[in-house]
C-alpha cells in the first residue's frame, strides 16, 4: 500500500499531539495517511503498554488513517543504529510515502530527539539502492525509496516553525484523537501519579498553542513544522 503521508512518533500519542489536525485535514482531502509508533510507551508513568495499544487503535480510527503499526522498539532505550535504521527502512520502502512527519528535532523527552534523527537517517538511507532489505510481509527484495520531504512537528518546546499548516476546522477531530488516550491526560478522578501532560493546563494548551500558531499566519488554528531543506513554491501566490 502506497501512502501519501507517513506520520511517525516515538510514542503512541506523539503523532496526535504534534500533527493530529494536519492528518485529519489531509485525510479529509483524500490523502492516504498512515502512522508508525516506534515504541509502545511502556515506560509511561500512567497506564500500561496494553492500554496504550488500545488507545492508539482508537485514535487511529478517529483520524481515519489507513494503517497504524508499532515497531516495538524499547521505550527510553532505543538508539539510532544500523539495526533500528534497517527495520524502519523496511517500513518506508513498504509504504513509499511522499511525505514523512516525525518528532521534534529536540525536546524535553529524550526519545523525541532520538526518534527524530532516527527517522531522518532512515529516510535518507532508504533511498540507497545498495542497501538490501526484505520485509517480512513481502516476498521480493524491496526497491529503494526516499520521501520527497521530512517535516518535524513541534512538541513540548516552542520551537520556531519553518512552515505552519492552517488546520482551522480540524481541531475538534485532533482533540478527539488526543483524548482517546484516556490514561494519559487530565482526569480529575484518576488515582494515577501526576505527570507533565496530565494537568488540565496541558490539555488546554493543545488548543491555545494551535490558536497562537494560527494567529501567526492569520487563521484560526495552525500546526507548525520544521523542515530539513528549503520549502519551494512555484509562485509567490502559492503562499497564503
């Protein structure tokens, strides 16, 4: 199955928080979008790997993506090495995405920066024809494939975006997908320990940060991304 967009996150819920509204918009526009989670979030303070599995499946259904899979790398301990790169290259070559969305280049959680670099490196290496891979779901050796662009969504830190997508009209769908992770976010009745993302302030911040991104580009809501190469336009009138 060929994808238009492959969104990758170190943990289940990273994609929803970072670019959930962008995904919802592109799906509504007829694009085929898939999600890969690098880990099951098994080191998370609240919930379990099993609850995160269920929550991520529910969120994928809400966003109406065509596939979601989990690499089952070790939460907190995966590294950007040949073994992990090759496993990710197999997925990139299988789904042949035009665009890859992935973690912030630096962030509070150590997995976000690691995941960001791992995805960037795997996307580059995936285009080299002398790297041989065969996916367990396929009989033939895979062909090389390099996405046209890799964009990094903004997460905990307020990194300066290079581009902002107008996601007005899609924040409700994003919030529905985010809140599918019932164990992770604000619940006044929860007996679980508090975390940086379990406060009401954090849940509220998802909307007001998107509203501020929208303010910067003259729309109601926006989601920001950093880029790896200069974005190109055919005409100045392509910019809004």
